[in-house]
C-alpha cells in the first residue's frame, strides 16, 4: 500500500510538472529534460509512468477531464451554465486545466490527438441539453448536438482571446457575457430569467464542489488514459 501511494504521488508530481512545461512552452517545444527538472524525479520514474511525451500530454488532457463533474441541478440549463463558468474559474486557478486547454488548442502539437477534450465537452453539453429539452427548458428550434458544438467552439474562442489579452484575468466576465448572448437563442424566457450568469458563479460552484464533491458518473466519465509500457523502475 505504501509503495502504491508513493507511485500515485510520483505520477501526480510528474503530471503537474508536465502541465507547467506544456503551458509555458507548448507541446512541440516542451522537452522531457525540462519536465524531469520541474518534477525532480529520475528518468526511470518518469518513463515507468509515461513512456513518451505523447503519453504525458495524454495524461494532462485526461487529468483535466477529471475536474469536470459538478453538483446536479434541477434546472439543466443552470447546470450547463455552471459547467461553463466553473471551467472558466478553473482556467484562472488550476495549472492542469490551463495546460490541458493549451494542448487542446495547440496546432503545432504534431502527433497528438487533440480531439478528445472537444468531444468530451460536446458530449457533456449534449447530455445536459437533451435533459433540458425533455424538461421543456429549450426553445423549439434547438438541436442539442448542434448547440453543444456552438457553445464549446464559442467558449474556446473567448478563452483564447482572454489568455492572449489578459492571461485569463478577465475570463469570468467574458464568459458571462458570452452566455448572455447565447442563451436567449437556446432557453425559453422563463428559464432564462432564473439562470444565474454572474461572473462569480464559477467560484461559487467550485466552493460547493469542495464542500460536497460529486463523483464522476458513467455518462460523463473520461476515457481511460493510455496504459504505460511495462517497466521495473518506480
């Protein structure tokens, strides 16, 4: 058990170091040597958990997905809004999430499959929109699959703009403004009037999550990370 706990801590240390290096330099320019130096572990320990830089990047992307679940809401449009605003908050506060987004949008990341986070976010959006539709929260013309992709794509653009201009410092109000523009074309007026879109909503949801953590459900659980190659070093 002690050995297993040590291995888990080592893996998390390596992932956090990789996240910092990927966020700073991007996938292509990041090197294993820089990640080793940031993690303070041996090369054998790193390769035991992650056989390649691609496996490290996949690990960061997977770890970002683990941070998605939020407390369930009776109003599914509020839950969708909370999911988006919480992610905006985490981009300001969580280096693992920032690195995952940087990797997802890095067009120079040759050989890295960057589709996973977009597909995962869209799947969560579709699930919540379909539930909202079943509860009569959506306007008649809304198609959940199409709308989910629009929300994901719009968020990606807004966060990229915020990062370039102000290093995410203004991201919550920007995302709140985005939702104020998008939601009137999605939700019926009575639902729209009740949704909390304030820029501080993401921080509030984060506090709720720390107090009452929500386990990942099968419908939104991320795919398992690639299995590392066999090794004997820990």
